[in-house]
């Protein structure tokens, strides 16, 4: 988690340099990939400065490179392909505390499909989609429960014989519809624990702001 955050901050920090930021904004505003000569001419920066900053943006994963002959000619005498820059395919987001709205978006999208296809009540569809998502996460990145919970943004803390979560990964949505989102949260954590083999514990709702509404405690016998 720390390594991922450090990498994201490094990539965003690369845009703190004004000339580099201006070049990035210039490249992503163009309809086609941009060469160094074009970038230098349009921004007024020296070509060697443009080359340095564009290549730094590539190193940071903010831009991608392709090679193409701008003249359209082929064969002997056509010259070397030009190095062109375009926006990188991935995206960068940093949220402190950590939020996972992309995850909840996928859960809701799957729940809506289930609701439409099978006429499943929306609350049940969301619960089922949350459980399936949690099981996929546990299978794809097997680790102990605290590590997996941390990777999902929960910030687990031990309090006596139970685990509480200092952070809700879906906080803004929970503020909007607490019943639906907290119920989804409980199903997600419960399925995660089950997939990790933690049959000795259970996920329960115990809302105590500002922490997450879900706690994990010893299963009732």
C-alpha cells in the first residue's frame, strides 16, 4: 500500500515543475500524438528542454510513446520514424484517506444487471455482487486478512477481541445512502473473511462515527 501511494505521489509530483506540467497539458489536448519539434514550436520551449521533460513524463508513466514517419513515406530514403508522445492509457488518483469508488461502482453495475436480468430486488442484488467481488479479491491476491483489508482501504485496527476499521472506503456514498452502502459493506467484509478461511469471525454492523460501520468480531457459537 505504501509503495503504491509513493509511486502515485511521485507521478503527480512530476507535474509540479511548470514547464513539464505545461507540456503534459499541451500533449493531452492534441487530437494526435505529438513530436518534439511540434511541441517546441507550439510551446516556445527549447527543443532540448522539451525532450527532457517529455521523456521524464514517459518515465513517470504519464505519457506513452509511439514511432511513426510523419511524411507517410516508406522504404529507403523515407527517414527514421519520429518519436511521438500521447497520454498514457492508465489513470492516477490519490485519495487520503483511501477511497475505492471504482470498486463500489463495479459492484453497483453488476447489481443493476442482476436486477434487470433476473428481477432480483436491488438490496439483494447489491449484497450478492458485493460478496462476489470480495471473493474475487481474496482469490486474486491471497494474503492474511489484515493485509487484504488494508489493500481495500479499511485501515483495520484491533480493539480487544474484535477488529474495527478506521476508514470507510465508500464514505461519500455511505453519507448519501447509509442503509444500502453499509449493508453492502457488511456483505463485502463477510464474504472476504469467509473466502480467507476466517470462519471463526463474523462481520456485523456497529456504526460509531467516524469509523466504518462494520466490525469483525468472534462468531457467536
